[in-house]
């Protein structure tokens, strides 16, 4: 079952965590993202070992870089936070382990198909969750600056920062009414209008759409203020473990589509969290569709998007073959 999580209030979790512990976890996550990013960059446009996770050639690609990146992150976690466990996109276990209180949720290369095809739109995403709620996160992306990358990080209550900068990161300012700003980038799926009807106040005012092929990269751009909003998914837990915290701590708001395809507050995977294998299974199998951006922008979009009754039949096969098919089953 991949039902989006219900509203979960996180304050009870941080109360059990000291500020020094949380800062240590954040620094560990930053180090992991930085070192994994360095590894990924060193292999860009090089010789790769490429395979497909499923039975369709060219779909769901995975490379030796994905696996090496995840292994490197796991090693740093084991060294710096030995009581934590890792939930990653690559090499799922034969049997789900018992969930620890702290879980690092990792996408070692988000946008693998882009990476394989020499596109710089890819990312490394690392988040530390306490009982299903993101407490610290870091995301690395290639960038045309002197260093060759940007590294964004956050921890709960401390804002979002770009490594090497003394100014906090902020989402793009919303218009006075919340209507998307003309000429400013936004991101939404190609099948967006097959799933939603657009109300008159929003029609023709959706911003400048760009589809990059990496959900994490889009969330990075929203937190940075380069994109005013993103509607992204359906995607996995590791695609949405770090980005929402980065966006929220940058002054943004994050909603998730519920079973009726209405957008509600997204707070993570804390509901019914238990130290058992079923919790790991639910987190690994979860899929979601998120809306992220400045609060006014997000609220305006959510108020003016109406679920289409016939959306399931209209979705392209590649979406139905993944999260869309699972979500469709939950409607029956």
C-alpha cells in the first residue's frame, strides 16, 4: 500500500534529540553528500557498468557509480553514526531489517539516466530521519562554478544553507496573490493535465515549465529559489527524504497528494512508526506526488487544481507501470 502519509506533527521527535547530537548528524550527512558527490563527479562521462533493474532495456537504469556512491555513504554513516541504519535505492535486502530510530534515506545518484547520457541534471541526496521524520539533510548537485558543485544542507529549526555561503537559502518569493510569477521557472510532469483540471484563476499562469529528469534536482532548485514551485512524482521515499526539509527550512511549504488526489500537508513517514521490519517495508514501497514552493504559491496551486475523474485511463503506460499503477489500485 502506498497511501501518502497523513498529517504528522514532528515536534515530539526533536525534543528527544539534543542540539549537539542533531548538529553532529547534520555534519555527518553533509560529509556523506560531499564525498559521494566527489565520487560521482569523478566518474561523469567515464566508462560505466550499466544495467536495468527491471525487464525493460533502457528503463530504471543503475550503474556501478550508483552502487559505489551508496556504499560510500553507508560507510560514513557507520563511522560517524554507528547506531543508525540506511535505506537506499540500490541493493535492497532479501528481507527487510528491523527499523532503527534513526534511518538515513539515500538516493546515491538521482537522475541516473541523465548521468548515463552526460546530462549534468542529477543529484546526490542524503537525509537522516528520526522515527520517520527528516531531521537533517544534504543534497549535492553539479554546478558551473569554480568548485564544480553546490552542496545545500539543513537541520530542523536552523534554516537551509549553501556550503561556503554565510546567507540562508530562500525559496522564490510568491506574488501577492500566490499566482505563479510570469517568466519564472516551474516544474510539473508531462502528464500533469491528464491528472488535474486547472481552474480559471490559474489557467495560462503556470509559469515557465521545465522537466529535468531528476526529482531531487528540482527540489534543490525550488529551495534555492531558481524554481518557484515543483509538482514532482510519483516517486519513492529516497526521492523525497531530503528535498522537503531543504524547502521547508528555506521558507517553503510541501504538500502531498492524498488518495483523493487532493494536496495535504506532507510531514514524512512518522505515522505508525515502529521498530519493526514492516516499517522499513512501508518506507521502501511508498510512492508519492509532491507540490513544493513558497507557501502562497503552493496554496494557490492546490486551491486551483481539481482531480480529473478519468485520470487513471489517461496516464501514459510508463507512469502506470510504476507508481501510477500502484496508486490506481488503491482507488479501487
